């Protein structure tokens, strides 16, 4: 089957013929009908320890192709979403409802116990254990979630990461409340979904912060009440109830910290690096009663929250299709990456099959 292989860290992609193992007991083969390129796919090999060669891709949706032994609750042809957090369902966090915090969650780049992809017998890694930049992928049952057929595949793919991560950052992690003044730093796919989530939660003032005018304009079209460059925000962003940082670098975290009011909340949903630290004022933390939270997968547990996201999408309150500029074959992946990185589009969704 065809898959886009990244042969070296940070390198370009090459569509190659990759061998896929038959599904083992408890596994499912998914035919990938749509796959989004999430910004973090592009830094996995350079910043998060993902070995190469690798088939990346963790936003994906498709149909069930084959079932391994013992999988009896899915049917071939059923529409499914690929989950990059595959919850065990039995550990304490899972039982508490925090499936995104599953104790058995694998660290990025650790890969499955048994290699599932190879070329001429040489192992090819499955990025984030999902490897959706491919025609087919083999996954544990827990990494596959049925999704209603009325959700188009490109939209469904974005339900795999950008939508829950961004919307959840506002709804679950930051707990935006009606009437709140909110800023979102970074107007890429996650930040724009945080803008949508903040609206769902009832934000009154909603500021989108991004250096790129085109992205600021998109945020305003999607309902941000105003937009600022990072320099404008550093100078004028003050007294906000909530700031969601979808960048996750120390300077943006500090800008967010300065901009929240006493008792306000900073939520960091951008992917932080292991070697970066943030010097926060202990005085402000205590005296100003400020809160700072992380946000992994937007605090969303997909088996619980997918229905909520689909209902909001059906009601027109999460117009995810407006973030999708179009679709492209796997062979166009390098151009898709360039278009997204340069801010020409939010997402062009790959359609491997
Ligand atoms: C990523 C962030 C970087 C580590 C792997 C998961 N989240 C979503 O894309
Ligand atoms: Zn992602």
C-alpha cells in the first residue's frame, strides 16, 4: 500500500510502497479516507524524539477494512475516527473520565510493541502509533472510534486532533464562561478551534493574536471580535479572564500570563518543549491568584466528547469545513505542508484513498 514516508528527521515526504502487517488479535485495519497534517506532525522527529523512517499522521478518518481476532463490536465499512490517545478504559484516570490522561498512554515516538509497517523487511515506524499518511493503517481497537456517516471524512479527520484540542482547550481546560474576555494566541488550526470553542462557551470579547494578517482575518471571519499582532498584544493585552496559548513557547506563555486579570486563567495548549522553562513571578501567582493550566488533547475524552463535538458541528456552531481549503492526494503532501506552514491555508486534507 502507498504511504508518505519521512526518511530523515525534518525531511520531506516520499510516497513509497509500504508493507502492512495483518491485524493481530484486538487490532483493526482502517482504510484512510482523510488525513490532516497537524503542525506537530512536522516537529515530531526534530523535537519529540520520533525515530525515522516513519509514516506520520495522527488526524485521520476512514472506514474499517479488516478486523483482527476478537474484535466483534465493529463492522467492515463502518466510518471511524482514528484516536492518537488510545485509552485502556480501566486505569484510574480512564475510570475518572479523563481518558486523555490514560495511565497507559505511550510517550511520543515509543511506537507499538510490534512493528506494523516495513519496506523490504526494514521497520518503518508508525508516528504517534497512528500513521494516517497512508492508504491503510493497523491500530489497536481502542484507537478506533465509530463516527456518524453524516460527518464528511475531511471534517472527521479534523475531529482527530485540531478540533478537540482547540475546542477542548476553551471548554474543558480553560473553562471559559459566558461573558468572559478571552484571547487566543496563535491562529493556526488549534488556535482557530479555540476561537470557536470560546464562542460556544459564550465569550464576549474574543481577541485572536497572530503575526500573520491572513490568519488574523480568518479568526475574525470565524467570530473573533478583534485581532492583534503579538507586539500589540504584549502592549495592550491586559485584564483578560482567559488567555489560551496555542503556541506554547516561553515568550507567548509569559505574554499570556501578563495579560490575565487577577484570578484569571492561562491555558497552554501549544506543544511545549522539554528543554524550555518559563520564569513566572511567584509573587503574581500568589498575590494575583492567577491560574495556569496545561491542556493535553484539550482535556477531551473522545468516547465521551465526540457526540458533543458532532452535535455542535451539526448545529453550525463548529463550522470545521471552513478551515478546510480543499483535499489533495498523498503525492501532494510536500506542497500541502508548505501551504500550511506559510499560512496560505489552515488545512488541506489528504485523501489517501
Ligand atoms: C502533540 C503534541 C506534541 C507531542 C505529541 C502530541 N499533540 C497534538 O498534535
Ligand atoms: Zn495534532
